[in-house]
């Protein structure tokens, strides 16, 4: 199969990026023969195919262009997502907490990157998610309903009080494609996550989402899956000095979806 041959011929350090391009449909970067083989498939089928073909790579490092995820995930674990989603419906095998976490991350990372972030194997692994598309998430918010969604500001009240500076929801945190009131309510949760990040960075407490994306969250990472842990080597964003000063690029954390296996953040030389 052309897709399998293309993946096999690709160097290890570029294979994860090639796989991502195949899943999200980044056609201009792919060989025309591969495009012809994949373009007629839905994204979920492309993801299943690519995951099957790369399943033997799991002991090799995974390269991701969304390294900023690993600055957000430890902070996400500190937010009251379990309490906020108590009684909410799950989405297939994905818990309501994990689905809300994914939407909150999308809000902070930016709607223009939603497709790529959702398809990123690192996010799926960290949150215990199957491959998802934004329309599925939008339908899930309809199932959750406005009454449940309206409780999100109450659930994040503690963050509102601890992180008051510029806490008004940045319009840039609204996930495009979600219906109202889900978009606004999840924007509040995304604001909480953004402020948890910005308050830890000297001089950045009131920084906008766009500024933090360009200068802090825009980095690559290499994720190595080991039997007892996950090791993440982060690249260097423009304001990497702030990450080094605060130790945010060198820490250990745990996530519900991966149980007792720690995530170890390190900084590339």
C-alpha cells in the first residue's frame, strides 16, 4: 500500500509529522499518490489506518509540532474538571472530563489549530481520547445541554478569585464550530487554563491568548513512551527564558488517563 510505503520510507524523526499530515489532510505536504489514496476517507478512518500502520513505532520517539500542550496539561490536571463534569454524559469511550479537557485545550491553543491538535497522538494518549472531530464535540455539547454548561463559571469560581487580572473571556479563546452557549461557557474554562499559565510566567499575568501562543506555546516536542513513564523533550519557544526561570519546562506530573506512569518534562539542549 502506498501509505504504508510512504511511512516506512520516512526517517524516524519525521514520521510522526508525516502521520499527522495524513490524518488531518495536510494535502499540499504529501505525495500526490498518497493524497489520492487518503483524500476520499473520513478523518476517523484515516486516523485508524495511520495508527495501525505506525503501531510498531511506539517504542520510538514521537515528534509533535504542538509541544505547548505539555505546558498546559500539568495545569489542566489542577483544574476542577471532574467536579465540573459530574453527571455529564460521556462521549463513547471518552469520559466527560477528558472531552471537556480537550475542548479547553483547543480554546487555549487556538481554533486555527483545532484539527491538528485533536488528531495529535500525544493529546489522545494524555487525555485517553479516541480520534475525534470538532462536529462530534459540538454534538456532545448539545447533549450536555445549556443547564449543565451554565455551571462551568461556578466550578471555576476559585480560579476567578485567585487569578483576577484580565479574566474576562478573550474572544480568541472561543472554539470555532461550537454552538452557543457551549462556546461561551467553555471559553470561561479556557480562560481559567490560560490564566493558570500566564500567572506562572513573570510579567505575563495579563498577556493575551495570542501573545502566549506566539511566544510560549509555539514549540515542538519529542515524546518517548517508556514502559514506566513518558519523557517529553521540549523545544525552545521565543520566551523560553521564562519557562527556564520558573521550571515549567522541567517538571513531573500525572494525568488520570495514564494512571501511575509519570510524565517527565525536560528541555532540549
